C-alpha cells in the first residue's frame, strides 16, 4: 500500500491527504491549520483541550463547535480558565453549544491550572511543548485500521502523555497526544504527494 492510495485530487486540482477534501470544514482545516507549527500558548492549550473533548467523538463535531468552545472558555486563556469556579462549571454543563461532559469540563479547568505551573517552570507552554518535537520520523506503535500511512501512537506521544499525567494533566492519553503533535506541527504527517507537505516542510525549516 502506498501514499498515493491515500491521496485525493479535488476539483480545484490540488492533491491533498485523503481526509482533507470533504466536507469543506475538513478541507479548510487541512489546508490552513493541520500540521502548521504553532507556538502561541493559547492556541496550544486550546488544542490540548479540544483533543480531550473529542475523545469518543469525531473531530468534525468538535470543529463545528469550536467557536462555541472558544466563547465558553475565554478563548482558552488558561490564566482565566484556571479561575473558573464550581458555579462556572455548572453553567458550562447547561451550554448546548459545547460538549456537556462534566469530566472533560473539569479536566479543562484542571489543565489550565497545570498550564500555569508549566509556564512558571519553562517560561511558556510553547517552550515545554516544543521540547517534544521528534528529531526524526518515528515508526508507529499502534496497528489499527488507519495506522497506515500515518501513526496513531508513537514513543514520543507516549512519553509526552506520561509526563503530562505525572504533572497532573487529564484527558491526554498517548493517542490524543499524537493527534495534538500532528495538528500543532511537531510532526509533519501530510502524505508524500500532498501539496501541503512541502509547504509545511519549508515553514519548519525557517523556524
């Protein structure tokens, strides 16, 4: 099986990863966000939280509710989210625009407090996260249906998940960690032949 079998050339003539063409929400996300290196602390925190909310759901569900999440969680300013009270959590449980899962909401508030601790130790959340950028491509560990041509778990994602768990973070297992690494540009998993793979490689070289 080759990368070519996982590529799709859309009506606009652009060849993309198989998942990045339909629906249009995915196309826009694939072309403008997924895999681009992110160093902004609030964007990194947002993605960690949204990956947690995605657990058991499709990313499309989260993507379509993302603006609601941003409004509900102060645009993922973890300085503000860390101050959320039990009353705020109860209000969020009534918010139909987000995923009303108590455990995930409480994890977001908890993780905001843990993010502040990381900033205290490393200077920024970004400085900590980018310590986990793999120096070379890693072989995947999982053997699920979609593990070729991109992995679902790697040794680095396992280590990142383990370290954050030790620091008290919640809802961030190794599969979630790798999805986060892919999305935030720590790895470039756009397939060979996808136009955006080279675009992102050039951006990463200029970092």
